[in-house]
């Protein structure tokens, strides 16, 4: 039985991505809508002298990320998870919290010395 609240990988595929220099952010379009990812969160930040020349959904990541190229030739890739985390997507935050709670519970069970039964 399928959980209808869970997102499929098809929904997380990037349809289009563009650089918006006025907003200083990338506009990432997915099936669920358009999300913004600011230049300030990038490792290689564009500037007035080193602008974004190319941005595209990355086929090597199965369109679950995008790559951008600066005028200097430097290139970097951003995964859709970083975009969802920045936009505080409720489904992403729920999954992240569940993961952190699971890791904490496992570490406490291991530290207690109790058997799992």
C-alpha cells in the first residue's frame, strides 16, 4: 500500500532552473512549484565580475540537482535537498526530524547496554 503523503522521486525532479540576478537567487522549478535558492548559500558565489553563465538540471544526478558555471569556468552542483531545506519544505523537515530522532534513539539503546528484546 502506497503512502500518499510521501513524495515520489518523480516529484523531486527539477524541470527547469534559472538564475535571477535581480533577486540574487536560482529559481528551481519542480512538479510541486517554484523554489528559490539564494546565491548567499553557494560555495562558489557569483559576483558582478564573475557572473553565472550557465545553469542546468544535472543529468548525472537524475535531474535531482542542478549545476551552474561561472564566467571564470568554475562549476558547482546543488542537490534538491539543499533547496528544500532552505525553503523549509514541511515534508523535508518531517523526514529530517524523523531521521535525527531515529539516530538518537539507536545511539541511546546502544549506550544503555540493554538487549533489543
